[in-house]
């Protein structure tokens, strides 16, 4: 039995500490990990809970992130609850095994503290690592502050382990801005948390020798496609489970989560779409714009995978100009988030003007003033009746303006 | 029913068949002999992992599996990590009482080829050995990347021709000597490390049993003759392995606690290495006059190594 951990009704936690408390309360059996800034404290804290008897589990420090996820796979296939954390280069090193975890349908929860990918080396937050995982077959949800990092980590176990889902899940938070900023967090009691998350039900358990299982078989052109199609379907079909878990969480805590979060969207003409901490900046800017008589709103992605196409279309159905922000170097294309949103809106009855802003790479600050400027540009586009700038622009970059690709409409 | 007192090969080889006959390994491949020996060594439950390689691609092609026990393959490099993490989960679940059968003994075994063991999975293996998990790692050493058409690995001996270290008019094949994996594993301080050969099946079975019974990380390198890439007739697998052990190209020995060395097979008549080399196509070019020095070098290295093993055994240090 674990030693009781005293919690106050209100704690002051940063995002990393909040996530580690969720791991403790979810009674995670095994954490296999390798340290990397800025996610290190999540696994360090789990290790300290083990070292001091606050949890009955095992903390395995391995020699690389690739080994960390490999170990998570071996442990998860052995029927218990498994979690770890990483960032950036560590995430990139894990990439091979992320696909294997999802292909084996193992409900591992990975806390990703988003950080830029080198080169140049950079420890600050952007979403390059999150984007690298977008085709890996994991569910991906984003927290915008420490409270959400805690709440969503608890929800993640319940979603991932649901027999109808059985997929690994990443919970993202922004490096340093969320992970290292102490904020008020209202934790559940240990009892309420574990009652909510529940006990893991082993499926295809390697430690059940009455029913031997083979993990990681080979399939060539005869069966590989069917396996991947089935996996994709499971991801797409996870939406109602995610909604149900969020609804149950709201019932318990009063805190509401949606796969798409809308702010001031009832009558919005111009919209900023964002991920992570950018959302809170955009919300302040939207309020300022409304004081100037501009109907500005914000739509935020809680759930990046499965991508909520219908909900995005619904949220944006009456908007005229939409700025989609991508905090990742697009590498010779439009931003990935822009592409998803545009795919959703191209099939809508309302075909709004879509622009793409690349911003905040390597932790570059995204200011309220810049968000206001983006709103104003959307207003200009509406007045002109077409996109007046390049479709893709770099926001907050030093030197001359950088932008690409123009609309054909006039 | 596992063999506890080993009497004869037939009884031994037909026991406890948790490795099913149906697989697609080459006829004459020694891998299956070694795997069956391991699985016949114990009645305990087994969690087995495999690196990508011949064994893996030949035994778990969906919708079939040769494994009548828990088995996992992730990638080319991480079988040691997979099985040791399973072992950690076993500890936790046993403590918490959440296992289906909480009292049944379980052994954890990882298999890798020499490519995954000596090269691409070396870091994962070293990490698992350093952490001291209770598991056994068995390398099926056929001295090349046989699964992908016979490329050189760092286990390929000097002078062998491979698709990426070819013998030709200007080359005698691989230029570099084989990595001494056994010494490297012993240097990790592992409680049991050995090099074993399937022709010496009794010592192999005893070595496997010792590794499974020893608490902590154990490593065994096994010679696995590869008729396809070594280029010999599939019926000659054990004959070639006899030549390997009798020329001392593959000495059979164990190292306890990182230092105490015991020779497990001492040939009555040590044969010259030409007998081993000339029986395989991969060394054919060494018998050209201009490559004579390579054979001499191989023989001299064998002699030096055997001398070192004997002196270490005598010294009991």
C-alpha cells in the first residue's frame, strides 16, 4: 500500500508537476523513461514518489528515449498501466517505436512537453515534436495550462485503455510556458482520481500464460493494409469515447473539455485558430478587438488526433476569415494544422478565406499585439472580398516579411 | 516436461514443444535447434522477445505463429528492453497480486541475431545488462545479416566475403576482426556469460539452464551455422559446427561473475582452421595464394585466444 500523499484543495503546480501527480493518482505500474528538457521533472517526480513509497510501481531509467518507449511497449503488453514523458529530440528518437506502440494497440500514455527540433538546437517550446507524431497512430490532445495538463493526463488513461479504443495517447503541453510556470491547480482527491480512471483491464496479456500471445508479427501486402485500416478506424471511432470521458470528468469536477474549444464564436467574423498556450493569448486579443467593434473569436484544438473535422466545420460555419496558426517549421508546404482546417472548410457550405501564420518557432514570443494585427488583417481581407496578403505568412520574424502563395480569387 | 537429467538427444529434442515445427527458417538453419534447446530446458513459463532478424521473420508471419508461449518483437534493436520491461511489470503485478497466476515461475528470454546484438541493438543490450534485470539474452550468431542477403556485421570474421565486404580482385573480404562480444558482456559484470554451440548440446542445455536459474542479466553467444550465407550443404550444419568448435574458431566456455572462466569443451584433437574455412564457400577465396596470409592470421588469432582462455581458466581470477 502506498503512503498517503497530502494534497490541498488548491495547489500551486507547474505543468510538469501537475502531470506527474496525475501519474501518481492513476496508480501507474511502470514508468520507463529517459530525461530530456523540459519534460524531465514529470518522470523525476514519479521516481521520487516510488522512492518515498507514495506509489507502488517501478521506475526504470533506461539509456535512451528509444529504449524508454521500447520498454513502455514491453511493459504495456504485460498487462499493467504504463506512462512516460518526453520532448523534442527525445520524441524524435522515439519515433520508430511510437508507430509500433500504436500498431500493437497498447494504451500507453505519453506526456509530451512540446519543444523545437534541432538544428539549430533549441530547448524552448514549439510544436515540431507534436507534428512529428501526427501520423504515428496515437491519439493526441493538448493542454493549454497546468490544470489541463493534470486533467487531461487523468482522462488519457481512461480513454486509451477503453476496450473500444485501446490506443496510446499523447497529452501535449507547451515547453516552459506551461511546463515550468506555476499556476493554481485544483487536484482531485486520490480516491476520486482513481475511481474516475479505474483499474486497467489487461487485454492480450503477455503474463497470462493460459492464453499465449504473439506481439509484433509480420504482415506483408496480404494483411498489412487491413491492419492499418483497422487502426485508423479505431482512431476515428474513438471520438464518442473521448466525449464520454470528458463528460464524466465534467460531472466530477465541473471542468468542461471539448475536442474543439470555441471562445467568443457565437457571432465571430474573424477567427484565430490555435494550439497550446497561444490560445490564451489569442483570447485576450479577441476581447480587445471586440472592444474596437470587431467580431473576433478563437477556436482551439483540444484534440489533434483524431482530427475533429465535423466539429471544426461546425465551429467555423459562420466565419468569414480564418487565420490558422502553426507553431512548427512547415518544411516546404503550408502548415499541417492549416491543411487540416482547410480540408474541413473546403467541404463546408461557407467557404471562408483561410490564411496560415507560421509563428513562435523555438519559443519566440507570440504577443497579444501580434494576434491583434492578425485579426486586423482578416478584417482587411473581408473588406476586400479576397485574401490581400500571401496565404502563408511568417509572424514575428526578424527582417523583411516572409510569405508564400497567393489566392486566385479577386 | 523439461529435462532435468539429460540422457539422450532424442528424448531431449522431442520434449516440451513450445516452439512449433511450422516456421520458414532455411532447411539446415541452426537457429531452430538452439531455440528448441532453450525452450526444452525449463518447465517455467516463458516470455520471449526477439529482435528483427531471421528468427523473427520466420516464426511470426500473420496469421501464423510458431510460439506457443508469450512472444514479442518490436524492432531491430530493442528485444532486451522489451523483455526486461515485461519482467519489471511482472514484479509489480506479482506484488500487487494482479497476475492471472500469481505463483507460477516465469523466465524472461531475449533472442537476437549477431547484427542486432553486436551492432544495431548493442546499446539496448548494454543498457539492459547494466540495469541488472533478471533475464537471459541469447545471441544467435551466424556472423552476418543473413535475413537481408548476407551483409557484414561486426560479428563477421576477418576474411569472410559478404555482400557489403566482398572478396574480389582487390579484396580478400572483410578486413576487420570479429568484435569480442563475450568479453564485453562479461565486462558488464553479468553473473553468467557463455559461448555455446548446438553440436555440444549437453553443455548448451546446461548453460541455458544455468543462465535461466541465475538471478540477474545473463548473456549467451551461440554459434548458429548458416548454410545460406556461409555456403555449405544444409545437411552439414552440425558437421560445420563440429569444425567450428574443433578448430577452436568457436571456443565453448563460460565466465562467472564477470571473471571466473571455465572452458566447457576441450577438443581431443585440435584441427587446423583450414578444415573449417575450406568447408564453406564464404572463405573459398582465402585459398588463393595471395590470401594465404589471411588464413595464417586467423590461425594465429585462434591460437592466441585459446591460449588466453586456458591461462585465464588456470589462473582462477
